[in-house]
C-alpha cells in the first residue's frame, strides 16, 4: 500500500549557515551548505515518520 504525504521545504541562508524548514511537519534544521541542510531535514523527517514505518509502511521516498 502506498500513501503519499506531501511536504514542502524552504531553504534560506542565515549568516554563515543554511536553514531548512518543513512547515507541515514543524521541523527546522540547519547545515553549513544547502545540501547539508536538506539532508538534516530528511533525517528529521525520517525520525518523525519512523513510527509509521513500523506500522506497515514500507519506505520513505523524497522527491
């Protein structure tokens, strides 16, 4: 079974680092590069949705 949860992400620069924000999940992360900020956001999303995976969902796919 596949269920889609659309989430958006916004990346902005704050002085010497980048901030990634997912407003639907209320998650904010930062990184030294945009790529690092995005990866950190993905990791936090996986933690948030991790409980769902153990209840029958098979994977998380990022686009």
